[in-house]
C-alpha cells in the first residue's frame, strides 16, 4: 500500500500570481527621465503575497529563492534575502483516502514579493559609468526607476574607448562567433562559440554606430582588477551576470517573439528586437560619486582613465559630451546639494571637498562624518 507521502507529490506548489500587465513605451532615455528613483521598499510599489505548500519546512528558503530567480533572473541576492525575511510558515493537515482516514502534515509557506517583480513584461534601464567600471540595473515600473543591482564591468582601453551616449538595446546574439578587430589579425579565422570565446556565451547590442556591446568573457579574473579599461571598446560582464541578463531578456523583456527556447541552447542565433522590446542603455563618464551607504554620506573619486581633463582627447562625434562629468569642486558640491540639500554650510563643505580632491585616493570612500571630525566641523 502506498504511503500518504507517496500519494502526494514531493512539492505541491500553488503560487498565486495576480499580475497586472504593464508596458512602458520603449523609447529613448528622454522618456526615462520622467521616472523617479526608488527601491523595492517603496510603499507605493506595494507587495503581493505568494504561497506554496511543502512537506519539509527547512526547504522553504530554497524554494523561494528558486522561484524568485525563475520569475526575475536578475534579482540581487540582497533582495532575495529581504524577501525571505517576510516568510511565514504554518502547519496544516490534509485527510484523504478511500476511508478518509489518511492524514498528511504539510506546511504552507507564504512570503511578500514587491509587485514590480511580478510584471509579465519588464522594462529595464542599464546604466554604465566608464571610470567606475560598474553598471547599475534599474527596472522602469510605472513612474518609478527601481534599483535592481550593480555589476562589475571591463571597458575599453584609452586606444579603443567605450563611448558615452543614450542608446537602446536592439539586438541579442546567443553563442556568438568572435572576430578579433585588430587589423593585424584580420587573416585569422573567427573564434568558435563556447567557453573559450572572448564574447562569452551571450551578447546584447546597443550601439550600431561604433559596434560596442555588452557581452560575457573568457577571462573573468580581470573583473577583480581595480582598473578595468582593458577591452577593444565593448563592455565585458561576469559570465553569471550575463547569463542572468540572457534569461531575463528572453523571459521578461522580449514579447514580440517567444525566445525561451534559447535558454540552455548552444546554437548560434541572432534576434533583432521589435520596437516594443527595446530598452534604454546609458553610458556616462563621471569621475566622482556623491552618495550614502550604511556608514553614511561619502565622496568617492574615480580615475580619469581616458584623460578627458585634456579636452582634446574627447571625440565629440562619438561621445555625448553632456554625459561627461569631471572632478571639480563645483561639480561635487552641486551633486552634494542636489542629493543632500543644505545640511552643511558652503565654507566647510568647500573645505572638505577640496581636501578630498587634493588628497583623496581613487576608489576609496571619504565619509562626510569623518571629514567633519577631521576639520572639527559641527554643521
């Protein structure tokens, strides 16, 4: 006679996904500008309660994680951990059998998921800062620009620069061939697809004019370097991240055609997006950052890797010069006022900014509270 557990499936997952379809017009970054920056803790975004039933409560976190990565592959580990914190486990019993005398204990696991993750069609915004060697991923949801994650990148060398501009992702390639752009290697045959291919396993095209694009890599170790201006102008990504982006684009972004068959495929395939599938990409060149983290407000300097302080090095035919912002006292103070307001008077703020510019080590955060203490500033 079969046991009660054998008569039940190991996992009985009943996910209640009440999803309202929403589509942002695929346009240029100018349309994106109307979005206000937000995060998934914004009460205006809201949450949806999901649940599943399981026989082993210890497996609950694994099932939540698997489901979140299935519905939103680029979700960050931090966000997964925060969602798991909302889980509630309750014990239930089911009675069944011919005589209704067999009882099985199971567990209902419920959890709260921000509604933006449940959109059937997702629109994203991919923003790279060249000297920072990092890109930030946002979701454009209703009138919100919701931060998703930050990824490390390799950008172009000073000889083969990555260019600034407002673009749209317009094409993807699966298991691409690679042809070295070096004229001295023109006679060499293309590198076949596979793990040894310099493009990795997936490519996202965004710039038709300069043939720059996002792709994976066959040399992931360089993503640990502090200075990562090493490519022919394209933007290299960690292979795990570009695979997440591949799954996300195929499942949630492209709706003009079913491309889910590409997932796990080792075939060389190309797809040019319909207008509705395109999403904005912005490449900027900014040599400082003013922001805050768990320790507080800070100023962070980046290396001027293309030596754009010398304006003769800026090709204004290939770059959007409005997206180049260099380290000056005026620029840093302007950013500080825009983000944090007038909480510090002009003179002490100017003194702290000058100190960071003249003495700061690049890629090291200088916290405002530490600077206040150093200069004995009370406000």
